[in-house]
C-alpha cells in the first residue's frame, strides 16, 4: 500500500508499506477513504514531539471502509463505512469508564499521562496512522462508529478530531449564557471552538490570530469579532479594553506549543526544545481572562515543563481545564447540530490533495501558504 512516511523533521515521503495485519482479535483493518492533516501533525512534522520515529506513518483524523475484522469484532463488518476517533482506548478501564477516553490506561505502555493516538509518536503509543491507504484500528468495537446515513464524508472526517476538539474546547469553558468568549488561534480547532461557543450560549465571541485570511474565516464561519495580535501594541491590553477592562469570561487556547508572538519563548521552545512548548497564547489567556474566569486549553503542549504564569492564574482564581479531546464523546450532540443544519463543518476545508502529494499538503499547512486552513488527503 502507499503510505505517508516520516523521514525526519520537515521530511515527509510517500512510500510502499505492507498492508497492516490483524494483530489482536478485536482489531479491524480499515481502507482509508479520507484523511486530514491536523495542527497536531505539525508538531510532529517540526520535530517537537519526543520519540517520533523515522519510518512511522502519521494521521489521526480519518474515515474509511472496513476491509477486514478480527475474530472477536462484533460491532463492525467488512464493507461498513466508519469514522474513527483519533483516540485509541479500551472503553473499560477506570478512566474510560469516566469518559476520559484520551487518558485510557490500557493502550500506551510508553506514557502514563496520555492514552493512545493514531500516528502520533511512540510517546502516544507507537500506532501507525491513517495517512495511508490502510490502517490497523485496534479495539475496533470501541472507537469507530458507522457513518450515519446522510452524513457527508468530509463532515464525518472532521468529527474524528478538529470539530470534536473545538466543541470540547468550548464545553470545557463552561460557558454561561451571555459570556464573552475569547479564542486564541483561528486554525480549524479555534474556528470550531468559536462556532461552538455560540451553540452554548455565548454573548460575544472574539478570535485572535495574526493571519488575516484566517481571521476573515473566523468572521465568516464563526461569526466572531476578530483581533490581529500583530496589529495592536499589546494584545492583552486590547482585549481588556474590549471587555470593560474586566477581561473575558472564558478564554480558549487553540494555539498550543508553537505559538508565535514572543521571540524568546518561541526560540526556547521550538528551536532549542527547552520547554514543552511556547506558552505565549496560554499566558495571554491567563492575562486576558477576568478574575474567577475559565481557561480551556485545547492547544497541545509536550511533556516538558513550560514557563506558564501559574502564579497569576492562582491569584486570579482561575479555573484551567484541558485534555486531549475524547472525540467520540462529542459525536451525539455534534450529529444533532449538523443534521439540524446549524453547522456545516466542511466549510472550513480549503485543500483536497491526493496522498501521493501529501508532502506538499504538509508544507502548505505548516507555512500557512495559499490561504490554507484545512487539508483533506484523498486516497482514490
Ligand atoms: N486537545 C486536543 O485534543 C487537540 C486536538 C487537535 C488539535 N489540538 C491542538 O490544537 C492546536 C491548534 O490546532 P489547529 O489544527 O487549529 O492548528 P493550526 O496550526 O492550523 O492553528 C493554529 C493557529 O494559531 C495561530 N497562532 C500562533 N500563535 C498565536 C498566538 N500567540 N495567539 C493567537 N493565535 C496564534 C496560528 O497563526 C494558527 O492560525 C494545536 O496545538 C494542536 O496540536 C489539540
Ligand atoms: Zn489532531
Ligand atoms: Zn481505557
């Protein structure tokens, strides 16, 4: 089969690999029909994620058709069209029973914090991902769902990560009717978080980024007010000014470890890897939320410590909530929203690129060229 293969930072190839085999009775092999490149893949692409091994295949946002099932699989049959959440989890451990699918205790011998994620380094379990023609789906009775009749393939694809994560980000903000919600980052996760905030009763939604084409998308797709942090002297002061000098009720960090906006933070984190990530957006969130407010962190940070202004968070009485999204938990409600016509997730897709040219997809997305927001990889 053809598969995306990691050859080192900024080096993506498409190579021939063996079609994965059933390794456990509850495995399925899925023929991938659509995959996407996620902002999280960029952390791998840039060499930020520990134990990202040469030769592995990325891709944790994908849908496909069941090609083969192991002997104990009961919920899926060959030929089923399935959407597969980005998390790999057992469904029965202490954490899974609490709905913390991204923190499953049984699927990742290499870390205790995080569970399993497809194609996301050996730190996240060492599973190959779905930017390939075929992928092994472990615990096939637990994660995947059959794509409901009438759901567009690209909408189903986005439910497996970006949409579910954005929605989860808004949920963790504990938005109360009328709240002012600030979202840092106008990538797919930020756009979906901003759009979801309205569904949860926000009174105002403000999106911050520095890429004008993405801010324009935030206005059009997420009906948000926007601020470019490079066009104001001090983004925190600007946000305070816009929120009666009290600060926002809820701030969502949809930027994560590679945030721009502070050279020292960026160099110590992205270049020298002295931090688990550059916490620029997170520190701006701490500074721009009101006292007693809530910060929801969807942006991903690595295992090392980061220079987070924790004292300010403490003294302001903030609630900080965060996790890798347990994607499937959001599906029932998201389906209702999509089927009721309140949301068309695929509106954010800007590029559709054949697997053979995936390296170009990574480059466009990483360098934010050609107004790229979300790239879908096609395999047919
Ligand atoms: N928690 C989860 O389950 C989960 C799931 C998916 C993605 N993520 C993470 O969410 C983050 C966003 O993902 P994405 O796909 O939207 O990525 P993306 O790279 O498309 O978007 C990030 C955006 O942040 C902007 N940005 C950079 N520095 C900023 C700053 N200081 N303030 C405001 N905006 C800034 C960039 O210009 C970009 O538009 C990534 O860190 C990704 O790893 C987490
Ligand atoms: Zn992702
Ligand atoms: Zn579990």
